[in-house]
C-alpha cells in the first residue's frame, strides 16, 4: 500500500487537536508509512514546516556537468583514437555512463 501524505497529515492533525484517538502506529498502518516517518511528519506539523513539495525541487544537481566540460570531453574524444572505455579511464573525472551519454548526444558513437 502506497503512503498518502495528505491523508497522514489529516490524521496527525486530528490527533493533535484531540478529534481522533488513533495511535501513531495505527496512522502509519492506515497510510502505509513507517511509524518513524509519521512522527517526523508530526514534528514538521507542530513546527509549521510541513510541505507537500520535495525540498530539492527545481534545484540544479550539484554534480551536473557544465557545458564547458561537456565540450572538453567531446573535443578530447574527437582527437583520440582509443575506445570509449580507455578514454573513460584516461579522463577519470566522470563515470563511463556519463561520458557515454555525452558522446552519444553529440553523435560521436556508432549507431547500434
């Protein structure tokens, strides 16, 4: 059973305002969340920090590759004569899949 944050919030709010006699364990069972998560939600509600939106939404990933680095990888690979695996070992700063995706996006790999 998938958890429902809105329903959990309603049950917790009802419990805090003494409109419900459900325990936090029962609320967890009904909503499908772990009891510790229900207590975390309770703390957020009490402190007024409750949000239905994830905190990292609309943020850039900290390890996102810059356009300059992507262009550097493409330029280096164009000048090399080695396989993509050897190139990845030589470059060393990014994973194989990351470099593979950059090269594929720029049309440098054979179509399979």
